[in-house]
C-alpha cells in the first residue's frame, strides 16, 4: 500500500511541475512585456509636460471692454506649436523630471503587470455600478469637455470676462492637443478593451483601449481651469475632483484597464 501511494505521489508531482512552470512562464512573460512598455510611458509622460501652460490670468478688478481676439487668431498656430513641443519633449528632459517620472513609470509597470487580475475582479452583473460609471463618463466625453470649454468662452465673451474667455480658448486647445496624442497612441498600441477581452489586455491586437481618452480629456480641461482660477480653491478642487471621478469611472465601468486610466490621466 505504501509503495502504491508513493507511485501516485510521484506521478502527481511530475504532472504538477509542468503546470507550475507554465504558470511561472506566463507571469514572467507579462512582467517582461510590462517593462518593455515603461519607456513608452516615460515618453508619453514627457509629452504631457510639453503642452503650453500660460501664466495664470490676474483676477479682474472690474469689467473692461471686449479685448482684441488675439488668442482666437493664434488658436490653430498655438496648436501646431504645442504639437511640435509635445513630440520633441522626450529629447529635452531634465534631471529634476526623474522625481515624478520614476514613480509614475514604476506604478504604471505594476499596473501593466496586474491589469488582467484587476479587470477580472470587477463583477459584470453589478448594474448599479455600471450605470453610475457610465453617467460619470459623460463628463469626460467630447460633448462634456467640449461643452465646458465652449461654455467658458461664450460666457467670457458675453460678460467681457477676460479670464473666462481665455479659459475656454485654452481648454479648447488642450482638448485638441490631447485628442491628437490620444488618437495616435490608440492606433499605434492597439490594445483590446477589458469588456471584450478581460483575460488578455494584449497590445497590438486591434483595440483602442490605451490610453483612456476620457481621462486625458477630463484632466486636460481640469488643469487649464485650475491654472486659470488659481486663486479659487473651490474651483481647483472641483475641477480635479470631477476629472478624478471620470478616470475612476472608466475603470469601474469596465471600459479601460487601470494602466490605461493612469497614463491617460498623466497625459492630461
């Protein structure tokens, strides 16, 4: 009887070793691919810092006559200037940039390696969470962010409010800039979305998951608003809170992996 038990145990161990090897190999492969994507993240994050950030507008003391529409005339020229700065930014880094690039890159690497697990942890049957996430996502859509930019501009023009007008124009520029960057990255990385393939998350498979377009749009507008209204703490908190809510909703709504959301938010 003892000899029979030993034989069975030996056979079980022989069967178990290949499975363990395959599992370890798969994990190592995911980690290796994640590390290969970290340089791309560094380049993307560097691009994010290249968008033109004008000095905050001073708080207006009294209504003034409608200003000459200089920003309107320079709108598309500024976008071309921004795009050149964005795509050449990785070649103009400084040592101080490592203070935020390194933590961001390491965090993204962890997210890339664990995307399958975190995406699979969400319950697709939780209709309440999915509905709330869908509604919050609207704030980061083209209509939501574009409406905010247009609203600031029209109110600024109607009330001769220089700061509101400038906020609307700069938010519009930021949306176009971020949209170009996001669109090109989506096409070049071709990552599948988790709601279709939660067990893969592979790149170059014909998807459009990376990075999150809603996140980059929401944070682009929020950054402009917070910069222009630097003296309004509630406005800053509100802008960043809404952008954060949009980003989280793209994950909880099963539209993006966590790494998609992180990179999209950083780019914005």
